[in-house]
C-alpha cells in the first residue's frame, strides 16, 4: 500500500476516535505520524534534473564475449538524498560482474558512475533507458523517472572457419576466384585439349596427344576459376524451427555465418535472404564489409510466423539465374516442390539442413510411442532428402549433436557430383 | 545498525504496549499482544511484506485502546502545571508514559522495515553506512520533536470553546488531506 496514504488513514482514524471520545491523549498519538509526514514533505526532492550517459566498450561483439557498460548519472538540479538507479537489461543479456542497481546520494552538480559487464546470446539489444527513483530518506515522496540513454549492442553469431566449400554454379562472374567456371583458360585443373596456338606456353604442350597425331601439336587447357554469385537463404519459419521451447534456428544461423565467411573469403559475391516474420534482404556484395553486413543482419534474425510465408518462399528475381543458392533450413516435406522448381530453373542448390528429428528427440522422453513416432518422422525425412538428392540438389543432413566443422569438412570440401540422369 | 534496530524496535514497542495495557486488567489482552509481537518478529525474519503496516495499525490501535481504558486517570494532576488536558476535558492515565513511546517505536519499526527493503536493492559497492546514519539521525530528530510536543501537550493546557474545536478539527483534516495529496502527486 502507498505509504503516505496508509499514514493518512491512520491519522484520520486517530483524529476521528480522539474527537469522538474527547480523548486528547488519543489525538496526541497522531503527532508522530504528522511529524513524519511533514518531514517527508520538508525533504522531498524539488526539481529533479538527472542526465544519464552510457558508454559501451564495444557495440559489436561475438557470442560469448563480454562487454563493459559504463553508466554515468549527473545531477543538474538540487541535492538528492536517496536515488535508486536501475538499468534495464533486455532479455538475452546476463550480467557477469558488477551490478545493475545502485542506491546513492547525489549532491547538487555531482554525478555517480558505475560499470558492469554483460554477456549475451546472439541478437540486437537496445539499451535505451535507466530507471531512477528519487526520494528522501523516509521514502514518502518518490519520483519515478526514466532517463534516456544512447546505447545498442549487437551480439553477432560465432563464425566458424571452414577451409573451403566446393560449389559449382552454372554461371560465374568475370572476376577470377576459386569456382571452376567450365571454361578453358588459365587455371590449375585440367579441362581440355586444343591445337597449339601462338602464345601458348611450351609447358602446356600435351606431348602424349601430339605423339599420336604427328601433323598437329596439342596443348592443355585448364579450367578457369572465377568468382560466383552465391545467394544464402535462411529459413526462419516458426513451424520449421521451433519445437516447444527449444529452437533449432541457432544451428542454421551458425552454418549461415560460417558459409558466408567462407564464400566471401573466396572472392564471391554473397547476398543473404532471411524470411520468418518478414523478409530481410542483404544486397549481394564482396569482401569483409559485406561479411560484417551479413553478420549484422544475422544477429537480428529471429524465427517468426507470417501468413504470407507459411511455405518456403524464394523470390527468384533477387538471385541471378543459374547462380548458386544455399538454403539453411530444417526442411519440411512441403518444401520439396519449391526446391525442385528452383533446380529446374537452373539454380545450383545446396541445402544445409539441421536435423530436426534428432534435435527434437533429445528433448522428449524415450517412451515406446515416442520411439515409434521418431521412426516414422525419420523415414519421412529420409524419403524427402532422397527425393531432393534425386533432383540434383546437394543436401547436407546435419545431426546437430555433431560439430558443424566436422560435417562441413566431410560433406562440403569435396566436389559434388550430380547423380547421373540429372541435366546440369 | 538498521538490521538490529529492525528487530529491537518491535520488541521494545511490544514490551511498552504490554506494560501500558497491563493496567486494563485483562490477561488475554496482554497474551494477545505478546502473541502478536511474536508474529511480528517472525514476519520480519521471513520478510512478510504485510506485517509492518499491520503492526503499525495494531500498535496505534492498541495504544488508543489502552489510553481510553486506562483506569488511572489524573496523570497531569500529579505531574503537570494545569489540571486540564490539551482539549480540555480528559486527563490521561499513567499508561501514557509507556504507550506514547510504544507507538513511536512501532512507527520507526515500520519505517526501518521499508528502509531495509530499499537497502537490499543496493549494490554491495554503495556507501550504505552513510545513508543509514543519516536516516537514523532523521528518525532521532523526529523522536526528539515528537517527545517535546507530547511533553508540551501533557503539561500545557488551554480551554477552547466547542466551535474552536470543530474549526480546529476541520482545519486539521483539510491540512492532512492537502499534505497527503501533495505527497501522492509527487510520487505520480
């Protein structure tokens, strides 16, 4: 109950009883209460003018890194006897050292500062205000204020370093890179033979072929290596990622960050499409700056639901035709048609699919029913993945109990050969 | 200091109330008071938030009842200058010596319970000793002022007419209402 209100009730009761019984001693009981109230009024804060500043030692950190937040509250008004300061920390951040709350006395023109360190999971955190409750020592007059501050923190997903990821899109860019371009020229890998032309290095002469055809001299041609367009698509649909209070989405983000870094390091042009509650499109680009942009957007990505994107949606106009697409999704059987259609249109598709069956099974009891259900869902998934592979889509089925580096090394470093019968 | 006073003041309050009400003559009343004192202390140990306000009401109510039922009227006629009390008609009994300090202790116990909650929110790095000292100093000032006023009320007298009593009552109600409204407005 409100303290002044409680005191006033008590005073009124005592006055009423005192006057009703004509007992001055009962009236006298109200004296300390009245004095108490008067003392509260006498020392109540007059004009509160507090200003808060917030300094973060880093605004962009990797998951697990600590950030020191320094807060300074200055009093530009009269002296304040008791100020309770509390910083609002968004959910997802945890304090590792120091304290968010302070009870202090701030003289006129004085200031108080303190620091604490936080650590958080991937995401964007706006640190916009501090709560200040100003009062006097008796705690009767209290002023609750929100002091605005500037501050934001991006906790970026961890970036795993992969040695190489082998992709082979049908179309490459003109710039040199590491993607085999299916065209002869200077390179490393043998591509074809042609008749010797002026300017060819003598070291390129294929002596074995030349010996078989004495009238001609043949030289080796090598496969050109060029940069390519890579479109990363991150599936943030609630229905595919969330299982009760657990989410497999973080695994997709981890893989997306790792592959974006690897593709960019190889000189490719990389863009990112995220869709969950809404679509977020990171325009394609090259280099470290693009890597930062992608990590920034990945830090903001949260799974969600939208009426428009219940099904897998890939806006084709965003991706150059016959370019490389990489989809990060746990997949559901309904996704097959859309993926197959993309493949038919000439896109080279790589699907990194964190396994939702084993992920969900970790969190549920091993009952007979659950084991049977798991088997059925596992069969459905196996069939779907087999169909996708049959359509010429490279699928990496990632059991999330294993490290992504292991999976990537095993399945992504080798050149992928499309099964026979698939038109490339 | 506050942590000891939090328990000491309720104990003192209950002891003084018991001593003040002893003259009423009801054993059950005294037993009830002691039982409540025990609940009060247990409530403070277990941080029951409803205990301090309830204790404040009970302490003041008990003190008012004790003063009203005290059979030993004539405190002022024995110890004071005038034969009449503040508002003229009644002379308090000897229990006033115990009951007035008892309510003061109850008020301070209620205040310290709230202050203790505020202190618990502070960080270990804050300078709480200084804050505690200033708080206790203010309570001491209040205690001295209240005692002085009580002493004046018990020793001095004036005999106003009924009209003045009514005007005084209305003024006090209006004044307190204004005061509380101001404090509530400050908070909002």
